[in-house]
C-alpha cells in the first residue's frame, strides 16, 4: 500500500500516525481525500468565472428547473450537468427506503434540529473545516441567515418527495455542491490558504466526515435529547443523508454506506484531524452563541440565559468533556445535564397537556429551533464572488 505520509498535508501527520494503527486503509483513504475537491463541479464553476454574476444566477436557476430554453446560451458544462448528460443515479438509490427516515425526522424534528445546533455542527466544526469558514467570514457576516439556510435544507430533504428531481431537497443539495465548489475556487486562490498544510479547502475528506456526522451523530445526539427510532427508521434516516451527500458531490469513495460505516468514518476522521485549532474554538462558540438569534430571540438577557443555562450545558453533555474543554466551553454547574434537560422537557409537556395550550415559546429552545427551520431565509442560486464574505455580493 502506498505510504500517504509523503504527500499528506502536514497538519494531519500526527493524527494519521494514530489513526493508521486503528485502521490503516480507512486512515489512508481519509488523508487521500484531503487533497480532493469535486472535479466535476470545480471545473464547472471555473468555466462560469468569466460570466456576469447575475447571468450565472439565471443559468443555474434554469438548470434547477430543467429549462432547456433558459440554458440555450449557457456553458456546455452547465448544460451537461443539468439536462444533457446529468449525473446518473447511483445503483443503490431507493426512494422508498427514505420513507421510514422521513417519518422519523417528522416525529423527532424538534430533537434532531436541536441536536444539530448543540452537537452535530460542533462535532463538524472541531475539524480543520473550521478554517474555511473563519477565513471566508461566513459565520460572522450574515451568519444567522446561513444557519437558517442549513436548517431549511435539512427540513426539505426530509420532506416526502423532497429528494425527487424536482423536490426542494434535491435542488438545495445541488446548490450546496455548487456553492462549495465556488468557495473552494475562491479560497484556494488566496495567499492565506496553505495548501501544503491543509490540502484543498472544503475537501472531500471534510465533506465525507460532515455527512457522516449529519447522519450517525444526529441520531446519537437526538436520541440523547429524547428522540426515538426503530431500526428501520435509523436505516432510512441514514439513507436520506447518504443520497443528499451524493447530490452534494461527495465521492462514493468517502461517502458512507450505512450507520456502522458512518460511525467508522467519523471515528477515523476524528483521529486523523488535529486537536481543535483557534479557528475551531471560534467557530464552535460562535455557533452556540448564534443559536438564540437563529431561533428569533434578540433580547440580550434572554439570549445569555438560554446560552449559559441550556445550550452550553446540553452541548457539553452531547459532545463530551474532552472535546468541550478543547473548545473552551464553560464547565457545567450541575451534573447530568442531559437527564435534567429531558426531565424538564417532559414536565413542560405534561404541563402543556394539563393546561391545554402551548408552552411559553421563550422557555422552549427546541420549539424555537424548529420554527426557525421553516422560516424563509431568502434562498437563491447566486454564488459568492469573493473569498471574504464582507467583500462578496449578496448570495
């Protein structure tokens, strides 16, 4: 087997040495994908570079809607991608297999969306992918809007028929693929990006790791928050995210096949990644502190109370003390935060039933997160046109 240590980005060297002892083949595969982006989409956005920004938006919109007339003057690569030679469906695709996962999301959506903010995204941002976000400034410039868009994407892929060709889940997954390629192109050309140390921006390794978190870690964390899944529902939940990841351009060589494989990619990827950097610390804490704003809570006192008494304790309970300490999260004041949280939710639910009305919105973080997911955040098919968010046009 080829020794990856000669070509790997230097930031991964220490972690790789540990990961290869656990599973050398998986570790080699993860490291190899730190040098890989999305060749098809990377070439496509490169071809779009010379066109006016609004024209690009119109072409992509026409492609999403399969409007051949609107694509008649578009670059060949864009016409091929959407209508003339579209990416074939994978052999394993089974839309019927999504249905138990869709049902599971619908009944557990409060816990799933809350687990994303407090656990899943924190897991993801603890890796070097955080550097891409910090260098572009995406979280700090219109960060709340971006998080609401992420929530909307999740709601749409778990909508019945959402991953059919004309479904919004399909379109938003492909939109993410195009945006990632554009950011990869812009950020990769800046003097700030260290290719020798980091590999490519928003690499296939990081996207494969992220989609594994979105599926397997979401089930784990949401279960800790009170969600319940049958075996069929767990499998369907992973099937939905697997196909969404495929649409997002993740190579099948780093895309999980089932829950066990997703957990293994997460484990080996976590070993390959260095300990959380300053960028990861900044991103994770910005995410936690943005959650109340995503949920529509703008009062400073209420926001601080929610962050300090609920979000940080729950997040630490989900991700574990070791990672929480590395991310410089405050220590929990009380033991067993997840048990106390679930007990509080159950008492609130009983009280609601007894009163025959909804519980107070400001005291129910989970309900607010769900509400924010359905809020129209103004999604478009515009692309960023500068590596730094503050210098980019609106998208």
